[in-house]
C-alpha cells in the first residue's frame, strides 16, 4: 500500500505569511493533482501541520532561529485555502511542545494520539510519496524520518520548494534525501497503488 504525505502547506509558509517560502503557493495546483490521483486509487492521504504554542525554543524570541509562525488555532497555522485536502485526509500536527522543532511529520501525532508510523503500519503502508514545504527543512526531515521508519520513500520534486535561508540549501536537501535512499519523481511518473504485488515493485 502506498500513501501520499503533504507537508506543511499552511498560510504562514505561503506568500503573505509569517515565514513564507518564495513562491510557495505555486506548488499547490501540482499537489492538488497528486491528491486527485491518490484519491482515485484509494490510497491514504496524510497532511502535516505545524502547530506551535506561543512560546517555544523553535522561535527566535525564545532562543531559536525562526520568527513566530503557525501558532495553534491561528490563521497562519491553517492549511492554504487553495489546497484541496479531501475530508478523509489524516491530519498530523507537530511542534506542539515548547521544546520541539517538529520538522518531521513522523514527530507528530493525530488527534487520537497515534503517531504517523503506527498509523501507516496499521494501514499496511510500505511506500510513501512526500511533497510540500519546505524542501530544505520539513520535507527533508519527513523524508529522512520515513527512511528511518523503513519505508520506501519517493520525494515529489515538482511539488516541493525550499525556503533557502542559505543559497544552495534546497540542492543540499535533495542530495541528502537521495543519499538516504529516497527516490525522486514528478507528476508524470506518479503511479500510486493500493495493493502492492511485491516488495520490489
């Protein structure tokens, strides 16, 4: 079984937000098409959501590196309005504590308290496709988390963008993902499957 993971496509990471990824909204139509194809095949769709408290070591005001963003229950934390998440999407919230960067979706939990790895295991998922914002932080760490969890992992190159605090961070993230054993694909090669014929498929 495959699953699609959409990482942090939230208002604060899109133009007009508190920590925008340059042109971050431009990947939304591509992600919508990925989700439409995934829904057609009946595979699970997961969406991660940064969900920070007012004070956290993640923020510059409390000793971290980032401006305040994605505060719990705020406009900035909401999913971008043009992102067409299906009602069945599984929502994983991360970065909830004052001591948690929460970059990876595999660090988050669903509303029922289960972590993402357990949910995917229960569904029989063995391969995940990952895209969203930003390539060089939360997408990268979600891909690495999936690999550590033993999942076959495919990064959606045309549905991710970097924030590029430093020039070249996006390219370095790509190298790091591929070095960890992930593969990359684009929409034209996206072929999700509900039932895998074999582990080598």
